[in-house]
């Protein structure tokens, strides 16, 4: 992801663990959706809602106290939508070791004040 942006950071807490003591994949997916949504709203210059999520992988593991950094990149833009690739990088709590812990793709639709899809604003464009 060469043009990725850091969108959020979060620390895994005890309530974020699965029954086996590792960070729950659902928590990772939620953090990824928050990060992707932040980028979608910024790029779309308004309200953006997720309409599709796919291609999730969890190649690494996190433990309680580890820090998750969520990176996102717009990989495609349609008339009213954008597709965002997201990557989660875990950093151990007491050190600098990092590992990719999650990856996925989200599709967002930009919503106007009337609650209906609207055109994605391009840089410098007024819609």
C-alpha cells in the first residue's frame, strides 16, 4: 500500500479478546471499518457509509495491550462510491516489534443531506 494513510490507532483491551486470549477478529474488523470510514468521509467530503466489506485476512496475532495502527488507501473511485484497502499493523506493548495482523477491503457510498447517494467530490470540485 504505497499511498496508505494512518487513520487511527487503538490499544487492545481485555474486553477485545477472544476465548483463547488473543485479540478478537471482530474487533480488528471494527477498527479497520472505523479507519476506512474516516478516510472515506475525508475524501468524499461528507457522510460515507459502508456498503460492502470483503477479502479479510488475519495473518498475525495481537495480545492485550498491543497497539493497532490502521492504514487505509483509496484504490478505486466510482461516481458515488469509493473502495478502500485497509491494513492493520500490531505493535507489541513493551517494544517496537510489529506484525501485520489484518487486511481487508471496504466499499463506501457517499451520502448527501437528503440521505441519498451523491457524487464523490473530486479535488477542488464543488458538488
